[in-house]
C-alpha cells in the first residue's frame, strides 16, 4: 500500500480550502479553518495507518478524541451533503 504522509494530506486540503497548514494546526475556530482541519483529520484517518494520537499530534497536538470527533462529524456530513462528498473525492484524487 502507498504510504501517504499526513503533511501531504494537510497541504492538499489546505490548498483546496484556501487555509494554511499552520492555521489547520492552530486552535482558531473560524468555520473555514475548522472544516479544513476536520476534513484533513478525516482523510488522515481514512488514508493512513497512523494512530489517533499520532494524527492529533500532526495537527498541533490535538487530543485523539478530537480526531475521533472530526472523523465522525465529516462522515455524517458526507451522508447529508453531496457537495462535501464531491469535494472530499476531489481532494482524495489529488492526494493519491
């Protein structure tokens, strides 16, 4: 399996949403930053074999429960929001 580094996921998600990796790793809670951060965490969980604590650490030392929450939230949003689902598919293609 291709090993995808988390920083590559962060870069692609950041480019897509116009958010810097630094902002994603920070603690600001502006809606666009939060969405990008959660999508990046979701993809980090889906596309890599990294542990939850490791993923959290790559996002500025977030707790592993934050990663679980982000993954669950994006997963449920994808079911309701076709646009988001398409955005994530598009980002996934760029990463792979």
